C-alpha cells in the first residue's frame, strides 16, 4: 500500500493537531511559572534567574501518546536585559522532534510602566521513532525512504512584554522566519506546528493582604493558520507565597487543575492534570505535567530590593506626613538615600550627595503638603462657620463671629508652627505614661483589620495597644512603650535586624516631656 508525502502530513497532523503549537503543547507552566518558554521578552522582567525542568505525558495510556521533556533557563542581567535557553524534546506516534532555542530581551522603564522586546532563535531536529513502527508500515515505500533519515529547520521569533504594577501582558510571533535546513518534509511539518500569534494577559488581585492571599487570572489567545483561534482561561490562587492552586480550561485540551508548593525558599514543585476531551483521548486525555523550578540569587537583585524598600518607606512617610528626620530611623534613612542615589549619575560620593538632597526635597514637600492640607481644612471650616453665622445672626453678630474666626485661624497657624517644632505632638498623648511608642502598623479608624492584628500581637506582646492620632486621622498599633528615645530606637533596630516589623517606626507622643 502506497501513500503520498501529502497523505503522511495529513495523517501526522490529525494525530498531533490538537497538541502541536510553539513548544508542541501549551504547557501549563508557561502561563505563570516560566513565561520565557513562549515569550523571550519575559526574561528581562524577571526578578531572578530561574531553571525549570518540566515533564508532560500519560502515566498510563496508549502507546505513542505525546510526551514532552523541557529544560528552560531564563535570567535577567545588566538591569535592562535578559536571556533564555530552552531545550524541548517532543515525541508523538512515530515522530520525534527536539527544539533548541536561545532568546535575548531588552527592557526599558517609563515611570512605573515596564516594556521589553525579545527575539528567539531556534533549531528543530526531526526523526522517526523506528521502535514505534509496525511491521506492516515497513512495507510502505515512503516509510522506507524516511527510515534512517533526519530533518532540521531553523525558526526566528519575536515577542513583546508589558508590566504595570499587577498587570502583565505578553505577545509572541514564534515564526517570523521559518527555514528548512535538511529534508523539507520534516521542516514543513514543524512549521505547521508553530502558532502564528500568541497573546497572554494576567492581573493579580490581593484578596487578603494580612495572610498574603493573591488571585491571578490569565487569558491566552493562540492563532494558527491551519487550525484557527484558540482561547485559554485559567486562574491561580497563591497563599503566603508558599502554596498555590490553579484551575482552568484550555481549548483543544479541556479542563485542567493543579497545585504548587515551595519545598524550599528557592525550589518550587508544580503538578497539573489535564482532564482532556473525550473526542480526542489519544492526544489529550489523562495527561500529567510535573515541574521543578529553581530560582537563584544574583547581585543586581539587591538593587530591586532596595528600590522596593525605598519606595515603600517614602510612601509611608507621605501617608503619615512624617518630615522630621528625628522620627525616621537611621536604617530607613539609609535605605531611602541609597535608593535615591542609584537614580543619580556621577561618582559614588556625588550620587550620594544628590541622593541626600533628593531626600531632603521629599521631606520638605511632605511638610509643605501637610501644612497646606491643614490650612485648607481650617479655611474650609472657617468658611462654613461664617456662612452659618451670617444666616443665623445679625450683621453685627456676623462681624463679631468673623473676628472670632480670624482669631481661630491665627491660633490654628500658631498650633501648626508648634506642631512642626515639636515633631508631631498629639492631642491625646497623655493617655500613655511613657513618651515613646514602637509603632508596627497604622489603620484608618474603625478598621476591623486593626483589632484582628492587635489580637494576634497580644499573644507575644502583652503590652501591645492602639494609639489614636486624631490630628492625622490614623490609629497606630504599637507593641512597646519607652521612657527614652534611645531605648525605643534600639528596640526597633533589633527587630528589623531579625527581619521582623520591617516597616516599624518610633512615634514621639510629646517632645516637650524631655525638656
């Protein structure tokens, strides 16, 4: 019995059509854990190098069912760039294929928006698995002509990535260029396996900040000239960055579910199961995907940590309207100065001097903003009182009321000046006997999270309590009180040295008590 070469292509496409694209199969790990499997541009946005080992296949199934072995490594470098190396061995039926690819990415940042572009160059090696051939097929002339022969092709792809806070988007064009090197029959089949376009979109929602519960949905669109469009929808729920569960539906592959656990801080184990589709059980039903992912530290990661800490400290200072250096721990000051200095140019000493100037400018801006806000509020209250007085009283009474309002405004200005000189004196500081409190968190009044957090702290810190700062409109949760500033600052630094309460600060109830 004889077949044409075209007939062989059609048969092979029918066998692997629902699993073949890009990496021959849409591995679940490419959506969340290792996007560089598909998008080379993603490597420039990574926080740390990562090595992934992935297997996909049936533990018990039909002989010749598809299976994948993947080795992937992606690493950012030089702050703006990244590279990846992917080795993928794919086998289905009588066909074997090994892809070896390398990608390079370049990223740039516009304010809080991050962009990157990447290119991937890969070579595909093709052969027949002679152990899967039946005795009857050996009589076919075409099969006989392919036995012992290999094929190869080269592909060039492009990809784009974008990130803004918790929003991440990717787009890839895996076969911008596809060229046969040896045996065009194999190369043509490989070209049919690759998608023309892949677009993915994900966004992370924080459900419970206290327990670090985060939900990340993802939608991915795939397009191939022969098979058309396909859509994948899934979601992943992370708990304390140690565990995750995932579920979704991938068109052509059916429902999928999985879980992940960090066996060590730098080792993540993932498992996913594809329930498949009943009409094509040979290629999709009952598939398992196992991943082992290793993350590595590198020198420039410390810059990212300093950046995150520096921005967090500045944000807290603005939120709390803290502009007096005496109320900011030396450690926090050093982190902010180091962060700001990294954005400057020149020699190390010059960068540090510019960083200190930038920090002083931020504190001055916080002070001016706070004073302006309080003055605006005082003016608003005065205007409201004046309006009420004019409606209820005679012109003479209104003039007396205006005089009283003017005195009140002058008194408010005086109090503002005293507040600046006394470094955040509060109107209810007499509620505590000691003059310094070690604050670990702040909440809006009547926040239910405040009471929950305080109850948790009481187990270890019986003297923990809440100090209401009525002028700022926040409730401060503290764990200790002190009679002198040196002891309070030392306790705060000791906790931070143990990686505890990294955002804590010392709040002075009444500076005048030290006089």
